[in-house]
């Protein structure tokens, strides 16, 4: 995507690459954000639905995925999510890049120990008297699949819906003003923050002569994390004040009214048996 | 003075114990173009935020448009909507002010929160985009524009409400010379140039900008008002300007 070319990476000098990787990651985040705006306004199955129906339907699926006790059912919901995504211009490749890898990495940290720590019948003996147990394998699979499924569903919602419409839909579905307000602020300032992070990294890097060793790279990252925490609080307040200055009082008013049409009813009706099957098994 | 947009008496404000304004007593007359002039940290932004009812004084009182301005007063929905409609505020940093997915939505945001009818909003946004040379950018996300463009969007998104009082925090800070000139020209000839009851209150430390836009100047130093008067007489007082760090320490002829 050409993001990496923006920062000077020094191939072969691992620790400096850490800084370059973080900058590259932030550039990627911003790039995805622009992408998301285009996607949400483009054609597609989910894009054509009333945001209220979409938010309600996807939340119902997420709840059912959290609830279900069947691995097969969970896998079917994930498959359904992939189908919905593909019909909305959000194909498996994008999902793999933006969710699956990241979620696998995070839950893996928790799921891997579960393989051996959960007591049960040994499937595969390991050194030191440990063994991968059937129950361990099952709970690791549940954990990972559940995280993957819910994250995929959430991403589908966010990528197919302009953010202010998500907020308005949450309000009209009864989420309290305060909750919607916090979400609204978080979303906007996360990008200002990402830009600030990038500036901070590049400003510090430009003041450093030569390469960073491991310790200096870590110190740089820690220092920036501290500064960012302060700035994020500051920015949250600023964005909030600027919204108030223009008449915002916790209720989001938008130009377009939501329209609940036959296809929205069809979407919700189609989800009812799916959710019931998941919950009642 | 009867016709004042804001009247402050003995107003003080501090941030977690750091005093930002101390004992400010000030009448800001209607229909004027008022510069809040002061070095960095003199309290300009804080004063503007108090005037816009975003912060409230720890001590002292503020009267805005003839009524007390307080947290309690703004808690009332009707009062708040009326106040936000009549008083507009352009933040110094456009990044905190632009949070909508497109420039069009950004301009529509204020009118929507104030319950304008939809058709009126669409018409007003279209006219405003045109007047500010933003039509080609209407569908772009505001946070990806240049500094000068962001500033224009921020200004347009406030002016669309047609406020009686426009508060601007450092309108030309961080802009290149052409973008500065564009904004200054808009303020010189645009806002309030036709209607005599419009009041412009802006903060700056740039004497050129003061000379071009303001007819009245309030000089701030360390959270206090140290001088006030017609632009020409304040700008002629080089001793004052040097003492308040608005001119370099050595003797250089004053601008304007
Ligand atoms: N959010 C804040 N937290 C703590 N101190 C602040 C904050 N904002 C401003 N200040 C302090 O208040 C004083 C006045 O600041 P400000 O009103 O921003 O001045 P100006 O706009 O003239 O530069 C300064 O000493 C500044 O450091
Ligand atoms: Mg300031």
C-alpha cells in the first residue's frame, strides 16, 4: 500500500524497525479509515439496509455467538458473516487482513496455555508431565472462534455504515445519550491521536542521530506513550467542547432520516431462526 | 454602556490551581470588531471559552446578550439552543472542530443540532460551500484537507448559523501567507460588513491582523486586562506593546 515508504526503515537493524513498524501501522490505520468512508457510502447488501435494522441484527448475531455452546453453530455464524461481508464488498481477504490475523494473535496468548492448563483427558502428551487435553482443545477453539466471529460481525457493521449513522441508530434503539456521546468522541479523536502519534515519532526520530539500539527504541516508545495519554485526554475534552459550541447536547441529528423498508424486515426475519437455533441448542 | 454583547465583572478562572484569568472586568460593545491581543499564555483562549459558555468563572459574573451566562442557565435546552444559535465559536485547532465524515456533513452539523428544517439546511450548505470555494471538496473527509482548507471549513461551519456574535481563537495561527490573507479578507469584508449589529471578537498576537480587522483592542497580560481602546491608539503605544511582549524587546518601528 506504499505506507512503509513514508518512514525511513533500516532493513537489517531490527530495533529501529520497531519505530518504523509503529509509524507504518498508524499510516495503515488512517488509510483504512479513508477506505471505510468510501466503503460505507458504496453499494452493497449491508450498505442498503436501515442502520437500525443493521445494528439490531448484527448485535443479535453477536449475542447469539457469545451465548451458543456449539462449535459447529459458531463456525456457521462466522460463515454467515463472511457471506454478508462478501455481498457488501468486504471480502474474506480484507477480513483476514483486518481482523482474523490480529484477533488470532491476541486470543492466541490466552488460548494456547488453555490447551494444557484445562484439566481433562490427554490427547497429546508433552514433556514435563503436561498434555494437551480434549477439554483444553475445546475451550481454546471456543475462545478463538468466538472472538473471531464477534470481531468480524462488529467490523462488518462499522465498515458498512457511516459512523454518525451508527451513533444515531444506537440512540434510536434506546442506548442512553451519555453512552453514545462517549463513543462518538472516542471514534473521532482516535484519528487525531493517531496523527499526533505519527508526528511525535517522526519529531523524535528526526532529533536522533544514528541508529537506535534496543534500549533507546523502548525508551522512545515509553516516552511517547506517556505523552499520548495526556494528549488523548486533552483532545477528548476539546472535541467534546467544540461539539457543544455548535449546539450538540448528546443527541445526534442527521440530514437523512432512516427508512425501514421491506428488505430491512426481510433481513431481520431471516436472522430470527439463526439466532433462535444458536441460543436454543 | 447599555448595548454590550458581553459584560464581565471580576471574572477569575484557573486550571487546577494555575491562574489563567484574574479579576477581569470588561464590557464588550455590540457591533464592533474586537481584538483580544496578548502574548502566548496571556489568557486569550480561556477568555473566549468563558464567553462561549464552555467553561464557567470560578469567581465573578458574566452577562451575555443581556442575560446571565452560567452552567445553570445553559442547562435549560431552550436557552442553550438560543445561545448557541446567536454565538458562534471557531476553535484555534480545526482538527478538534472537524469530526464529520464529509465537508458537507460538517457544514450541516450545527444547523441540524439546532433543529433547522432539512430543506433549509441543504440550501444553506450549498450556498455556503459556494461562498467559501469548498464546492469541489464537499464529499471529502475534512480531516484529510490542508491547513488552510480546514480553517475555511471550520469558519464556514460556524458562519452557516449566521451568528450575531462570532468568537475566533487565533484565526490565522499556523496558516501560510496566502491562507492568512484569505481568512483575513473574509473577516474584513464578509462577516458583519453588511449588518451593523454583528460583533466579531478574535484573539491574536499578530499586530498586522489587528490593524486589518479590529476597530477595538483589549490587551491581555498574564490573565489581566492591561489596556483597552481604539485600534490606532493601542497600536501606537509601542512601550505597552513591548512590555506585553507583543513587539520585540529592541526598538523596531511598530507595524500598522
Ligand atoms: N487545559 C489547560 N490546563 C492547564 N493549564 C492551562 C490549560 N489551558 C491553558 N492553561 C494555562 O492558562 C494560561 C492561559 O492560557 P490560554 O488562555 O490558553 O492563553 P493564550 O490563549 O493567550 O495563549 C496559561 O498559563 C496556560 O498555560
Ligand atoms: Mg490560545
